[in-house]
C-alpha cells in the first residue's frame, strides 16, 4: 500500500497532547505543473492532514477503528489544488481508539502506546512523469494546540499555542510488522450538518445550560472572544434530570471539552473527540447566558457519509417522530462502525445490535460498503478466535476482559449470528453479491462451531446466552433475566442462520456445502419442535411473546400450527395491555408474527401504544432518538436506575422495518428490489402512509390513503423492477410507471 513511505512517530514527547508531524517537499518543476496530486495517509491513532495550512478534506477520525492487529485503513484524497512549488504536509495525531479510552473497564492504550503516521503524495506531471514524496526520518514534530484528547472524556484546546513558535524535534521510524495497510471499503466519517442553539438558561443551581433541540452525535463548535488564559468548559449530556444535565448514564465518560482563550477571537472545534448529547453545560463563557443566546455556539453532527435511501411518513405525528428517531439513531451510531451507543464509556461494535437492525439500516441508508467494511473485521476476528464471532467487533474485550456474568466468551445467539444476518440484509437491499461471497466462509465457520456447542438433543442450550436481552419485565440490574427460554432463543436463531446460509450457498453456487447446511437446518428444526412445540395443547412450552414471535417468523412451525401460535401470541399481547413485553431478540419480529397470522389489529394497537413500555412512550417523553431501555426515562422525568441507560440505541428501532414493509407496504421479493411486493396493511389510527426506497434501479414509492372502507393506493415503479400488488381483491403484477388502485381493504392473512 505504501511502497516508499515509512511509519513515523515522535522520538520524544512534545508539549503533551496531540503532536503534529511536519514534512516539507519541493516539486520537480522541470516537467511543468502537476496535473494530479494524490495523498494517501493513515495512522496508529487518528490523523488530520493539512497541506500549507489547509485541511486536505472534511474527513474526520481517519483511519477510524478497525481490527488494528491485522488491518488499518488508508485514506486517499486529491490534493492537486493544495500543492505548491514548496509545500508543507502536517499530520496531527489524536489518540482515537488506538491509544485512548476504551470500554467501561477504564482501559487505555489497548492497541499500543505510541501514536504514528504514514503518508505519501504521488504527483503526476503533464508529460507523464511521476514524483512520490513520503514520510521518512527527515520529518520533524512539534506540539499542536490540542493539550489533551480522548473520545470518551473530551478534548482540551489551547488557542494560545496557535501561531506561537514551537520547537521541532526529530521523529523516528518504527516497525509494526503485523499491521497491514489497506484501502477503505466503507465511507469516511464527515460533518453532516450544524444545529443552532435552541435555547439557553440558568439551571436551579446557576449552571448555564444550552439546548440544541435534539439528541445528536458530534461536538460543539465555538467562536468566542475573551481574556487570554480564560477557560470555557463544555460538559455534554443527552437529557436533563431535575433541571440539571443528567450525567449518570455516561458512567466514567467525562464528555467534557475545554477551550483556553488567546485574548482575541478564537474558533474552537474539537475534532479528536465526539459526544452524544442534546444539552451542554457551559462554564466560563464571556457574557454568560445572554451572550450565548446572541450566538457563538453551534452543534456539529457527524456520521459516516451515507446516502439516504428510504423514507416513511404517515398521518400519525408520533409515528413519524418515531421513524425520525430511528433515522437519528442510525446516523449517531454509524460513526465509522455500527455501535451500540455514542455517549458513555462503551461505544462498541456490539454484533447483536446490528444483527437485528441491519434490514432497517439497509432501507434507510446505502450501508452496503459501510457494513462490508465492518464485516471484514468480523471475519478477521473470527479467524483468530476459532470460528467464534465475538460480542463486539473490533474485539477489544479480548484484551480488557468481560464481566463474570457474560463469561465464558463463546458464540452466542443473535450476536454471533451477525455474520449471517447482516450480509443477508445487505444483499436483499443492494443486490450486491460481493457481500455474500466475502462472508460465506465466515458463515460456515460460525455454523460449524455452533454445531459443536449443541447438546445431544440438538438444542443450542449450553453456554452463556444473552437471550431476550432487556426484556422489560427483567429487573434493571439483570437485563438478561428474560421470560424467553435462552435455549429456545438460541436454537431458533441457529435454525434461522442455517436456513439463510442454505439460500446464500445456493445463490453462490456452492453446492459442495449445501447438503451439510440443509442437514443442520433440518436437524435443528426437529430438535426445536420436539423440545418446545406442544402440538396437542396448541401452545409452546415456553409460553411468552418472544418465543412465539421467533417460532412464527423464523419458520419453525408447520402451516397448520401458525393459526394457533398467532392466537396464543395475540392473547399474550392483549393480556399485557398491548404494551411491549419483548427484548432484543423478540422485538424486531413480534409485529410480523402478529400481522402474518391474521392479527393485524393487535399489531396496530401494539405499535401505537403510548404507555410504557412501548415504542411511542419515549416519543411522548420528548425523545428524538431511540432509547436503550423502554423506560430509559421514567414517567416522572427521572433516569432509569439501571447501570445501562443510553438514550441513543438503535436496536429497538428495528420496528421501522415493519413500518416500511407492512404498514406502508413495500418489501423486496428479490435481492436489490428487482421484484417487490406492494401489500399495505392499514391499521386503525393511521389514515395514510407512504414510503420510498431509492434502489439501484431507481426510486420505488408506495402511498396509500383510506377513505371510509376504501383504500386508495399509488405505486411508482422504475424500469427494471416488477411489483406484485396485493390490496383487498387486487392481486396483480405491474412494471415501470405510476399505477393507481382502489379497493375495500381487509387485512391479508399470509400463513
């Protein structure tokens, strides 16, 4: 990747904080001006590059977080407009994930204790000659204006260092033989938008509180004038509690930025950290609250650069806000990799969260390359762990350990199934078969390893399982204490993974392994049915909502059993007052289980429930993102007493997938949406709904409205797509164009 560049690091500390590596080069102008100049650069840590004092791009936190032991990504950007006859390239290094804080165990420097950078500029002249200039031991290093930086704890910037003479000291070349530099597959992290101050006031204790109007991920940019040496301190939080910022959910993360003033007008932007926040407690701002209201602060939202592909709207404002919350949580947790949360001392690539959320994210955004990049880390971690897909990827827990209640670490249902479920979701949305071919060996390794874990009965009922994590009936201190039997959940997931893997190898023409996978799939189904299906009693032996939802949706029941299973599920939902009674494993599937077995009315009442626990309860409490717990904030406005209480967690937002496919009525029947099903399922309380998906063929759109007992439907189909339309008595197939239908609607029962 770097034929001539060397990995360089400061030979000695320089003033603390983030060092700036400096290299100077002269163009070979005997061949005229360069027609193209390309910069490739990477780091152990995170790096920001500038040529002649100008940032080379808007990309942030380069090279992101990958499994550094085996792969470090390389950024590439066109810098033709920036190079001059004599140029200076500066590489400022932050701790990032490589050397900064990671996990709730307080670990630092997990991957290494030395920051380093590598870069090269390739210049092409009009006559075809090339010149390559790269990092080597001729470079030097000086202190930057960043005094300290940490992703969890924040960044301190001293504007007095800007422009001040700073001694330069040598660098040294270091060798890290195991590091493999490779190009980005996914998109970079970039600024997405800025938000102005919504309001500012003094709290009961006299603290200056700023509200940016919604929960976001990024930082605050400040423009401020004050006395030299003055300090402005910003402390970030997602919510208020008792009219003060609620910082307990952050656990050990300090989420605090400090700006030291130069005496003139300074602009601060802490790009070596990020926070999950809506509210900021500001201390030391010249002029106080009145000055803040006049300007000087704005929030910068960041995310991986993702193209928006899916939309949804309806007649219900709360439902629309729920969907927007799902979008916001996707943006906030898709910062270089799919994380669980963006604010506390965690921010890890938990595999279970994305396993259930992948279909939703793949509809809302073009996440194909984003998730393909992350799946490379899943694969390399798995290869070094005997086929086990770890709880988090990159797997930092293998270094810092895990709590005793989730050991021993081994494959676990839903979480480890990400190696199958995520590629499948990406393929169905994009039609890009690469995601299958790149991950089929990982799927096989996962399933073969889990086959070694099943008991003699054929059930996956041994070892640790997260199960139906965060069942709302579980105590706050024990989120794994769910109603659903862990062996049932795990065995159902094993069946689904084997079933999907069969379809994957058929799509790839891997006939050499199809029989092996079919045998595992069929044996798992038989074991599940023998252990958990009480056919004579027409019920499951583990009688709870998640158990029925998984059995119905994953295909573990025969056709004649679906009716009574749906009835039992509906009875449980009704007995619970149409409030949520499922956790991570069951929630993504419960509405499908109800609507597919003839209980659309029950599904609708569950979706539109406003009392806690429900999807809409957080919306009624002012949420602008999806919460980790159904009751992350209690009705009295206090924060849930549990240790894990994030207000930005996308997993429970997987309900948006049902809103797209069933409520609005657009679902793929073939990968890449070349054939789709249009079958809206109107529910009581929603008078109209619309959705659109920007597929590789063009935008597919569905919109319906209800007038009395008649539903009017409009379907927009681009060239290359065939739509099967089902609505009441309408059962037809259409191609490209805009098509309109009207029909009396009765819920469709697809059993």
